[in-house]
């Protein structure tokens, strides 16, 4: 009987770890997108529609890492 309880406890702890990992990754992605929006629209005073366009971030990358 103790063996079954140990297996159930181990399974639930694995699910808890996976859930925490997914939750942390989701919060990090939300923080990244939120930071991009705030930085680009509030600090940069640009339109919010340009935030998620690839060409915008390619231009920023080129500006930062230009020789």
C-alpha cells in the first residue's frame, strides 16, 4: 500500500513541477511582450501597431550592433 502512495505522490510532484515551469515561462513571455510595448510606445513614442513587426526589431538590432 505504501508503494502506491509513493507513486501517486511522485506523479503529482512531477505535474506540479511541470505546471510551475510552464507558468514561469508564460509569465516571462508576457513580461517580455509587455516590456516591448511599454518601451516602444511610451519611451520611444512610436505607434503600438509597429511593436510586433519583424522589420522594426531587425532595424533596432541593426542599430545596436552596427559596426
